């Protein structure tokens, strides 16, 4: 009789343990709040270029240097306007500063009498920023301007209209990634995706979880393409593409 009671007790213990093993995953995660980071990105070929032209002159006569800069910048600006009438032009950074002779090193122990430095020359320069969407004609425009001006810098990117249009795709891609990760997390926790209730979605990173990112991929090869027509070789540009990225954080609560 005692042996039979022992068998019954052992069976009850095993049944209780099996029941707990089946219900433990759900019971342990009920009411759990899970913070889920998500990521999305879209890529698009750059459709805008910002190129900075510069002119600089050196002369003992400050006025002579400034005069040459003024004439060259005016001529270069007119060339750019004729080559690309729709381009946006903006004058930047007109500067004039003196060039002083180098001071020879003094022997140890000898203190030279203070002498007011006298400029031996003047350096005068100016910059012109050109923003354009006519990328097909950019090499020809740059080559024409280079007859008078020099290229100081060039950047490629997206127009505001293109970036605004891509923002819808970027948001959709990021939200889709959030849903995919919620499904994966639910499975890992032994729960059904339908048990997850989305409590908060932080697109702005205002909770210090993440922030939107923009990665620009720009290309500009230093190759020159011969143009026998006007005598100036055209620079060869590779606009590349821009990647727009977004991160968000969602708070998910399991029923």
C-alpha cells in the first residue's frame, strides 16, 4: 500500500513539472516590456553638385593683385552663367592679406631690436560657389571656367526634392525592419507575434536611443578627357550615390 502511494506521489510530481515546463515561457514573459531598435536605409544616385571655384593673385602692389582678381572672377562668373544658365551662383570669401619676409634666426644670447614688419607682397583671392543639377554638362562647364578660375572643391548630393521623396521610402523600410525584429524576438521568447503590443515608436531618437543618419558616397576621379575643340581638357567626375539612413526604437509589451 505504501509503495502504491509512492507511485501516485511521483506521478503527481512529474505531471506538475511537465505543466510548469509548458507554461513557464509564457508566464515568465507576460507583461514584459522589450525595447527593439530598428534600422532602414535607401540609396539614390546623386543629382546635384556643388563646385567651388577660386582665384588668387600675388603682387607687390595690393591694388594690382586685387584688380586681376576682380577681372578674373567677373570673367569666370560670366563663363559659368553662359555654360549653365540654371546654376545657382554665390560669391564667397574675398580676402586680402600681406606676405611678410621670413625672419632669420638670431644668434644665441643676442636680442634683436624690435622692427615693424613690412609686407613684401600681397595675396588677394575670392571664391565662387556654383550649385547645379546639370551633371551631364558639369565637366564642360568646369573646363570652361578653369581657363580663368581654379577648382577648389566639389561635392555631390541630393536635391531637397529628391531627399523629401526618399524620406517616405526610408520611413517604410525602417518600420518594416521593426516588425521583422519583433517577430524574431517573439519567437525567441517562445511567444506568438500576435501577443506583442507596440507601445511606443521613437523615430526621432528623442529618447536618446538613436538618431537619423545620412551617409554620402561621393566620387570624383582626377581623370582628364581631351577636348580638341576648345583646348582645355575636361575633368571627369563620378557623382556617386547618397545613402539615407534612419534608426528608430520601438517599445513592445507582451500580453
